[in-house]
């Protein structure tokens, strides 16, 4: 695994020193179990599926998906070697077989049409718009025809209270890259990459704002 991150890389909690607290923070503030279970259910994973957890972080989502679908093949990729070490240790302790790769979302190290499903949780708001678009195009490339992309991330606030709460995320992760989320522009990003049937499936109110689940499909033609 590479040991040096790009200068503009944004770690999971903005600062590398906070990475070890990631599970505790996300678990206590985002209704993590609820929205990740909903995302897995939405993905309709089957036994023969190859599934990629994009920007897998500490692999909580990948572990949940593998536990529920033990015959599916799960791969997790993340740019941060430190967080991947945490992910690998969690998988080892749980005796769950998941492949972990180090790499970046805008240059995925996989052949075209490699995966049936790609999952993403709380990642896109870290990216500037240019990298959001590059990442969406890469996900489109590596999905098989008919494959699906399922995303959980901050979305358009459901009310003024949710909008106010989201300022905390913007202070932590940056205003420029998170503005695309709060403006509801993620579906547009996926459509521009070539995805069809792009839609928000459901949303959840959290202490940091509105968290939305999206689905996007790669056509078969």
C-alpha cells in the first residue's frame, strides 16, 4: 500500500489524527446502522455479485454487506492506508473475507465492467466537483451493463433545521466541496456520467443534517 497521500486528499474526519475516532463519531451521529442497512437492502445484492465498497473507510458497510450476503464477493477500496489497516483488522477479527485495495476513486485500478454493484457511503461530499465527476465516470466504467451504483451521502436539507445543522459538516469538511451536496446536485453528476434512472430513494434526518440514499443504473445497451 502507498504510504503518502496527495496534498489535497481529505481524510475521513478531515484530519489524519482523527481517523482512529471515525467509527465512534459516525456511529453516534449519523444513524449509521439504520442508513447502511437501508443502503444494503436497496442494492439487492445476490450470491453471484461482485460488489465494490468505494472509499470503504473502516469497512463497516462492507462487513455488514458480506455478513448478509456471504456468497457475494466484497472488495473495499480507499485512498488512505491508515484507515485500510483499521478495515483489515476489523475484517480479520470478524473472520470475514474481504479484499482491500489502496487507490483513488477517480483512477480505479479495475478493468471495465468488473462489478455488479458499487456502494458508497459518506464519501462524495469530500470531493470537489471535478473529482465528483471523474469518480462517477470511473464507477460507470467499472460497472457491468445493468450494474447499479448505490450512494449514501449528505443531500438537500429536508427543512431549515437540517440546513442549519449541516453547517457543522461544512465547517469540518469544507464549504466548496459540500455545497454540491446541499444544493442537491449529486443526481446531476451521476446523469452526466451516463447513468440512467438516477433518483433519491429515501432520506434520514440526523444531528448533522439530511442524509440521502441515491440509486443509479448503468444501461445494458
